[in-house]
């Protein structure tokens, strides 16, 4: 299955059911994105984060657009692992008082839409935050890309 098809299927399911209101399939492309994409590259999904940044998911990479610039975050083939919330829960859990379920629930609710992306070349982890409900189909898609690019 191609990245285009997988992204489309994952986001279509979530958008259609109303679970993912901050993602748009086949979005209208801004002028700055149009200037950034390569010839033949297809923009599949636009995610508007809680911070107001836009993540543009193409058939080969993720771009981030903020008020001042648009940058390539990473190519899917470069991803080795993706983690929901945290790669290592030790530090966040150390901040939670043992047995305080309210504090633990608050930590989870504050970070539920956070992904940590690891790369094959050993670069530091890239954190995607404020994804809201778009975290779920993006997590699934990045996990799929990790499996297919390693074979």
C-alpha cells in the first residue's frame, strides 16, 4: 500500500466519523506550500494544531507552516520509530505523585495528542504537539511507514 493510500484511508475514517475535526483531506493549498512542494508531490492532509501551526502531510513528507515560514519536518522514509506521548515515561511519571490518580489523569490529558518521532540516522527526537484528535491517524500512519520502509 502506498503512503498516499494509507494516509487517505486513516484520515478518511477519522474525519468521516467526526473524530478528527482539525484535519482536512485534500485541502486547498496555500501559496507558500505550493512553492515548497516538489514536482509530482501530492498534498493529502492538512492538520491544524492547537498552537495554530499547520502540518501538511504529503505523499512523502510532513511540512510545518507557522506564521513566518514553512519547513520540512521529515520524510517518512527517515522515521525509525514513533511513540505516543513519550518514548520514555520515566521523567513524566516521576513528576506524578505515586497513587495520585488525578495527577496521572491530568498528565495523560495534557499530553494525549503528543507524538515523539525517532529517526534512522540517530538524530534527536522530534516532538509533534497539539495534534488534538489527529494524533491517532497520524500515529497509525507513521507506524505503518516505519514497518514498510524497513523491509
